[in-house]
C-alpha cells in the first residue's frame, strides 16, 4: 500500500530559526541541570549549545525542501538505573517494534537515540513530585520516555500504573512518557497515542487507546488524523525534530563550530604575528 501523503514539513522545519533556537536552549538547560556524570554526548551538547543560537540567525531552508509522507521521530529512552537497569534492550526493542507497527498507518515511526540511564533515585515513583522531577532530564526536540520499575497511582497509592503521558507543573513545552516494567509490550504505543493528541481513552476493545488493547491493537481513522495533525504542529513549531532533521542540524552545528574555531585560530595567528613584528 502507498504510504499516506502527509506534509510534515520535516526538512523545512529542521533548520528554522525557532527550531534551532529551542534546540540550543534545551541543550543548555539540560547540561546545566543534569546531575548525572556527563558523557561524551553531554560534553558535545555543552560545547555546541551556544552555536545553536548562532545558527538561529541563519535563514530557514529554502521553500519547497523535500516533504515526505513519512517521518521518523527520535525518541530518547532513559532507563533507571545505571547499576541495575530495570529493563534490558530486548524489552525496549519490543516496545519500539510494537509502537512502529501500531503507528504504521499514521506515517510516523520511532527510532531510539543514544541516551544516558536515569539515576537510581527514579526506580520507584510515588508522588506527583517524583514524576515532575523527571523534567530535569527532558531533552528538547525529541520524544522523551523514561522507564522506571514502579509508579504508584496518585489517587490510590496501593494501585500501580503501567505508564503515563505526563505534563509536569511549569514548562508548557515539556511533556514526556513514563513506562514501568508492568506494562504490556504495547504500552509505549498507547502512551505515544496520548502524546500525539489522543487524550481520551477508547471504549472499543482492540483499539490501542482502550485499556483492552487485544492482540493486534490499532488506531481508528479519527485517531490517525489526530496523530498526524499533532505531529505536524509539533514539527512545524520546532518542538520536535525528525531523525533526519536532528542529524542535519548536528552536522550544521559541527561545521559551524569548525568555521568558528578556524576563524579564532587565524585571529590568534595574526595577533601573534603582530606581536612578533613589534
Ligand atoms: Zn492511557
């Protein structure tokens, strides 16, 4: 079957000033607030964060840049904890495989990007505040998903939740998924369904947004349209990148950094030559 025609405007959005600015800002705030030891990625982000603002001054990509009907969305999956991860990579792959299967008719697919583990303090989430605290580990431009061992229901703490789509108090742009090890293999797909505009639960068994997913859960046509509309708004608004857009931005920032470094080296050489000439 032909993929559905959806103009996500993905390539156009990848280098829009707002997108670059938000991304740069997100990198700065994440490097400031992260309490975990910074990996190569963190150092890279800290080094390039200011260039995000420099890039923001560039003009957007030319109109008519490739628009495709399908978009791959980067998803940062952070698992508690570094010493004893609550799930293994097979668990994550299974969740992703099902998410991609369920989202196939929407034109969206998801790919995990390298992500640091969550500190051990997040293994069990009891309160609203515990869920809100994850906000400091949120990264801009990608879907954020945190995997913990247990998460208690807020109104009845004796109940355990499988997953939630969570909006922390405060920043409006930041929202994320929290999954627990109790969820079935379709939990990521279900929470992504919430993330992409389907707030309500369905009463139809077998629908991915119902509590009774069944064996082959799927979206109905209205839910598919909601997913597309929400994805388009997030992508065009620069709050979400496609995987390709994110990689192009990284390359663009890296080459910009190279140019800045060579300009600075040239300036230093000329200053040195002037000193020698005196
Ligand atoms: Zn739900």
